C-alpha cells in the first residue's frame, strides 16, 4: 500500500489521520506484514488495506490510502 505521495507504507510508520489524530501502522494486509500482537491469521478475511492503531479511536482498517492519511515519521 502506498501513500498518495507514492511512498510505500511500512510497519511502524507514524501517520496523520486528517483531523482524527495520529496512529501507527501495525498491518499492511496485501503485503502480509504485521506487527507483533497482530497475527496475520486474525486478518486473513481482509484482502487489502492497512491497520492503523490510534490512541483516540483504537484500531482502524483503511481500505485504501487517501489524502488525509499522511506519513509523519518512519520507525527508526
């Protein structure tokens, strides 16, 4: 999955979710990449998108990237 800027999304990225706050990318479904605590088999029913964990809302499944989903910082 890519951001609207064309950059590839990576696990651990800190992202801005428009006015809804910020979150951390914990799963990239089509790549089969998931952070510890988010086993792939739990998300096998989803075919595309990304999982983003926020403090304000909790876990969000984004089907596709949009202009409100912006990279703030890469995990170091």
